[in-house]
């Protein structure tokens, strides 16, 4: 009474070249979004990680640094994954190398 009968429709005749072209055109926005995402987000992040890794590997005894927690100090000992940071005269703490955020110019800490 309220439901009408549904009839199956036949598919239109597919053209060999047109079908392939339409599937490529439907994929184009997805590929374009990935390319934009790569250049806007992924590539700059990889560059930043590379610069941070180079900075950590170049640390030397006597460098003045800032840690991720905001501690300022002078590097007194270096290890493979840890370094000893002198935050005041006679006060030394150990921090992970990856916690170093910035190397300051000499003489910044008094």
C-alpha cells in the first residue's frame, strides 16, 4: 500500500577509456591533499627533528643550555644518553640529552 515496487535498472554501457579517466579524476583530490599535507606539516617537522638531533650530538663540556623544563645550566659531564648540568656552584643534576631545547651563547648564565 505505502511501499512501491522497486525494479532493478541495467547499468549503462561502460566505455573503456572513460571509466579509467573518471576513477583517476576521483583520486586526484586525495593525492593533492596528501602532497599539501607533506609540504605543510611533515617536511618541516622532519627538518626540525634533524636540526635538534644535530644540536644534541654537538653538545660539549662547558656549553650553556636550556632544558625542556626551563632549567638553565652549564654542561659539566657528557654521557651517551645523559648529561650532568651544573645549575649553581656545586649543584649538579643529571638530565637526558633529549631534554635539551636550546644551546645559549657563552656568558649568558652568570
